[in-house]
C-alpha cells in the first residue's frame, strides 16, 4: 500500500503501557481495503465506527491489531441479537 511519508494520524487514548492494550500478532497481515477504511476513519476523527461483515471476514482482528500497534486500550464486547444500549452505558434494568 502506498502511504505518503508525511501522513500523520492523531491517535486519541494512546497509552502503550495500559494493561488493556492487546498484544500484537507479529504474523498478522492487514488487508489493504480494510486498512484503508480504518485509516480514513482515524484521519477524519469520528467518535465511533460501525464495522460489519460476515463471520470470519476480519472485523475483530483488524481492530485488535490496530489497537495493539497504536497502543490504544481495547475493551472487547461480544454482541448478540438481544443486546441493548443500556448494556454499554452501565445503566441497570
């Protein structure tokens, strides 16, 4: 992938010493089309990103590997069809 040498991306919450920063997989290979979407999201600076696709397409792995390389703490939540917004906010029933 041809990335300009002067490309700068500000990474919020950068804290490589944080215990929730995932360990990088040295054998992981980023798919160009997925990495392009992720880098665009980071450059725009939006607060959230919706990642979708079929099982096994690399949705989780690209986020985990990017977080590990950028030194960003990651909290993994496994979604399910009955999950509600309050499950993320900590609100009680």
